């Protein structure tokens, strides 16, 4: 028998059994307990004999425990707050399995490296060693982050500008489409990194060549997204605009482009992923600064802890960049949710 929407709503609002509430409370507290267990395991369990005997060559710091302790403090605050807010309680329950998995992976990796030596140095440094490398090389890493971001956005914004010009033009005018589409079909499916040897030889500088390679990778998805978005705009939108006296330029910038924005942002998001990949390739093969260059340099000296430190920084940096793009997308497309 099918239930009505009202009946389903009533079932959702029905009070949970006491046993289920107790289990969920235990689940909400489990990440905190695992975090405390991770700290105790790290501090109290004996280290691998080789590492424990030579503390100068294999130093063990407190950066790891400080970060895990801070995370545990946040979990404790959220757990206490969840007793007074149903929304906070539901969020904590939802995130608890993820938190437990991450903490479990860290504990297993810690045991496999620092505690047992099953994954040997220098190829598998323990987490505190990687965090220590970030602290020790923070000035150089900050400089590399700045160089990488300059190169990333120089190439990305150039590719976006070219892609919007080609995509909007091809979607709007048949003459531009006549010239642009063959170029898209010829160059679009080919990864931009394929041309790296030719680009670096022909470019006036390594920076300019890297910018061009990143821009070329971004250009294709942005062009296709803008082209599909503009060409699929409902024709009635243009007819309504014309009745209000909107000219040809207004039809492009006030009707076609705003209507195509959801499709365009899909291309911008895809282009950012391609730009990040092209950035790492460019920095590892040619550019003399940046996070990719830093990884290549430290790998050459077998400084794997510093290499992993740069990988962590790259993940955090690219996550922040994509979060920024997501916030811009939500701001521009807020009309889709009715939040003007």
C-alpha cells in the first residue's frame, strides 16, 4: 500500500526509539573517542626500535598531536552543542562516519610507519614528519604557492577570456561559427600538455609558454560550454527583449550570456581542473618556481617528507581555489534558487 505525502511526513516526524537514540548518540561521540585514541596511540605506543634509538636522525615532534588535539576540541564543542540543537546533531551524525574513517586511516598509517616500520623511510614518512617539513620550509612553500597561483590564474583567466569570446561568438553568429568550429574540432580533443615541447621552444619565456599551455587547456571546455549555452537559449527570450527595444548588443550581453551562465559555469569548473593539471606539468618540466617545481626538486634530493608536504599544500590550495569558484558560481546564479 502506498503512503501519502502527509503520512510520510508524519513518519519522519515520529519520535525515534530509545535504543536508536542511544546508538546515534554513541555514533556522534565516536569520532571524538577515536581522535583521543589516536593521540594516546601516538604518544604512548612505543616507536619502531630503529627510530626510537636514534632520535636525532628520526625526530618525533608534537605538531601532529597539536592538530589532532585541536580537531578533537572542535568535535567536543560540536558534540556539546548537538545536545541543544537538532540541526547540529543531525550534521554531526551525518559527518561521523567520514570523520571516523579519516581518523582510522591516520591511525593505521601511523602504526605502519612510526610504530612498526612496516612502511620504511624515506619513502613513507610518518604524518608528523610531513607536518614538520611544512613548518620548517614554510617561507619557501609560501613563495611557491604565490608563484603557482600567479601562473594558474594568468593561464586560467586568459583561457576563460578566449573561450568566452569564441564560444559566445560561435553560439550567436554563423560567420564566427564557420571559423571557430573547425579549430575546436582540430585542437579541442587534444590535451594541451601534448604541445608542451613545441610551446616551450616557441615561447619567449618559460612563464609565457606555461601560461599559453594552461590557457589552451581551459579554452576548449569554456568555448564548448559557452557555445552550447548560447545556442540553446530559448528564442522567445530574444523576441520578448526585442519588444522592449533591446538592440543587438543588448541581446548578447543582457539575454544570451545571462541565460547561458549555468552552462558557462560548468565549463569554468571543468577548465579549472584542467588548469590545475596543466600547471603541475608545466612547473615540473620547465618553470623554475612553484609547488610542482618544489616537488620535483625535493624528489631529486630524496626529501620525500618535503615532497609529501608540497602535495598536502597543493591539495589544500586547489581545494581553496575550487571553493572560491563555487562561491562565485552560487553568487552569480543565485537567481536560480530565487535568492536575489
